[in-house]
C-alpha cells in the first residue's frame, strides 16, 4: 500500500507538475514498483498507477 506522500507524487506526475528534487527517491521507488514509467526526461503513470488513483478517488484533470 502506498503512503499518502507517494500518492501525491503520482498525482503530480499525472498532472505534469514538476516534482522537487527531494522526492526523487520516491519517484525511483515508484518506477521500481511499476507505478511510473520514464521516457527520456518525462515521467508517466502506468495503468497500475491509474487504477490505484481511481480506486482511491483521486480526481485527475486530463486535457
């Protein structure tokens, strides 16, 4: 189960909000656990992360 801070990082990534350097360790962990994929300099949520956010009721505004 992810902590609230990790879910907040996922929400930031989903909304293309830059995250602070001090959360890079959390991002790396989320990548290892399959929640985030890195494509060059971009970070994207995986279907696993999208499902988790949906289940937690996190609303994401998508363009």
